[in-house]
C-alpha cells in the first residue's frame, strides 16, 4: 500500500474484532513511528503498550471522571465499572507520551514531532491491516491514568490509541477541499 492510499484509508475505528494484537504486530508500527521527523533528533516520543489489567486501570481512571455526572452512587459505580470493562476488552491500547525538555522552544518542537510519530503509527497500522482510534483530553493529566500507563514524571501524554483489527470501516467524512484551505503567495 502506498502512502497516499494509507492516508485515504485511515479512519477512526470505533469497533474492533476481539482478536488481541500481538507484540509482533505492534513492533513494525513503533519502528515506523520512530522515523517521524524531529528537529534536533531528540526522539521525544515514548510508547506504553497496556495489557488488559493496565487498560482496565486506565479505564477506571476515566470512569471516575465520567462518574462525576452520575445522579447517584449506584449510577456512578456502574459508569466506573463499564468504562473499566470496556477498556479491558480493547484488543490493544497504546499511550504515547513525550519527554519534557526544559527549553520551551524544544518542548514545542518535540510536541509537534510526537504528533507526527502518532500519525506515522496510525498510517503504518492501516498498511498492516489494522485500525486505530486516537483519543486525547483531560484524562491524560489524571494521576491515576498516568500511573495505570506507567508514564513517569517528566513526560506528557499526548495521545491514547486504541489499536486492533477493524470490525467495520466507517465511511469517509466530508472535508473541505484542500484548494479552499491553500493560499498561494508570490
């Protein structure tokens, strides 16, 4: 599959088969992610592959946040349990973090580079017959979520990826043409 085909085929996959994704399937994705461009060759990205128990713990951290909207404690407990169980059932989960350089300019460059590594990983997944779903949000700063993923101090979580064999492929979303978003200057 060429890169243009992988870009066109990439979707946010929300439904996966039950097949667990193996280390051997993930390693080529990390290899490709590691080839992302990064100024100063800092390679700031770090990949944390979460097994079922770590996924459940991360889901429980998210469930605690979601349960704040519950109407009573029984509803809150149901939300926590369902969120934890759903994460445990995922076929694969990767937390992508970046090291935090003390220099703000380098830190900003590293953030951009880490996001490029995430995209490389997602495109590589497509080329290998897998799908991904990228998640972000306030949960990434939650101490319980960081502990579940094993992310140490001095790193920032930038994305959480579900990875697996797609159960179904969503239709592409309509986007504005690139010509509307491109400005040519002399």
